[in-house]
């Protein structure tokens, strides 16, 4: 079953819907970041991505204490996505309870540095990030896999009904080519039907927006998706089990008599 991972954008200690052209013109949500995190936890979600826009704009970890509080006061697994400049940044984030640090700029621009970091940390602590249309994607993956890379986040444009089939084929191709890598696709899926199609394609995980405020994919729709998918899987497993048992009895008719005598 595909894992659905909500993402929160944080800027100056608040959760926002970003205007990337001018972050100061972004929509600021009324609830605190901590309240949002707890609501996601209470909804049964397991992991979130924190996009720290202060680190992107200013190159600083101004929201570190806030993120630390989320790690310590909830059971959520927190993945950090921001502009990581130094190994000390990685160390500090892991120290406050971050599960994994996504590295994009360093991995794209300083491959020798990122290769060294991969050797220094466990395979689950660092992740490579790239756009799907990156011409150097294969070259970089093959380089970093040699150094122990296991987690990869792939970005693409927003999914819609016109391009989803095309992107699913691309996602499947790259996931099959590098079968030892766990891929997470950040594709701005905007309705639960798209998530179902990604799940049917056996993709491992997908990042969505803030389900507390996004219209297309809400907390309720995610909860229902997991519920219905689990029920469907259980019924399918049960049918396979009954089918196997029936065939076993047909192949071994003496078993039936033993049951009857018993």
C-alpha cells in the first residue's frame, strides 16, 4: 500500500501556503504549526515533510526549535526539506529528532561532498532529491548508490488527468530500474483518485500538500483511502486463502474424511 505523506511549508515560524515569487505575500494559516502536526498525528498519519523556507531564503535554520518541538511532542516521523549547507546542519537536525534530511542543493552541485556525507550517516538519514526531468538523474543516482544511497525524492509538475498516465509510466520505469532504492514521488497530486492510480502502479510513497486545508486531498479522504484499501486487501487475502484451502482439500480428499471423523 502506498504511503501518503503530507507536507507543511514553514516560514518565520508559521505554516503557510507559499507564494514562491514573494514569500511575504503567502497565505498564513491561522493554526500553529504544532496544532497542525498534532491534528495530522491524531488522524493516524505517520510521517510528514517539513519544508523550511527560511533555510531556502536565508540559509539558516531559524525554525529548528519549532521542528524540535514537533519531533519531541508528537510521534510523527519528520523529514526535513530545506537548504542544507554543511555537515553540521545535518548533525544538528538529526540531533533534535529529525528522521531524515533531504539534500538537494549539495547533491546537485557538490557531489563529492554529498558522497562523503552518505558514508558518514546511515542509509535512512540522508536522501537525494531531484527533478524528474534532470538530465543527470541516472548519472547521479549511479554515483550515489555506490556510496550507500537508499532514499530518493523525485519532483515533477502537478498531476492532472491529462498527464498522470504518462508520469506513472515514468515513475514505474525509474522505480524498476533502481529496485534497491525506495522512491518517494512529490508530484502535487490533487485528488484521491490520482493517489489510487499511483497505488495501483505499486509505487511506494507520495508527497501531498497540507490535507488540513487542501480541497483535493483532505485528511478524511486519506483516512478513507487507507480504510478501503486495507479492507480490499484483507478481502483479497481471505479469498486467496479460501481458494488455496479448497484446492488443498481437492488434492487431498482424505483430509476431508479426517475432518468428518474428528
